[in-house]
C-alpha cells in the first residue's frame, strides 16, 4: 500500500510539474506574440527613416555640387 501511495504521489508531482512548465511556456509565447506587431511597426518606421536619410544625403550632395559650381563661377 505504501508503494502505491508513493507511485500515486509521484504521478501527481509529475503532472503538477508538467502543468507548471506548460503554463510558463504558454505565458512566454503569449508575451512574445503580443509584442510582434509593435516590433513590426518599429521596423517599418526605421525603414522609412533610413530612406528619408538617404534622400537627404543625396540632396546634400547635389547642393554641394551646385555651391561648388557657383563658387567656381564667382572666382572667374
């Protein structure tokens, strides 16, 4: 009878541990899935900023070329 109680207790503890691990894993995956849309929005914003910065650099290069030409014409 004592062996049966120990076996039943072991089964109960095993079931409890499996339930706790499954709950913790579920919470972790839930938290990660909730933050996914936020990360996607941030990544899109970063891409927009990168393209804006590239356009600004291109414009600055063009402005510097024009200023260089004007300086050259003024010196002559």
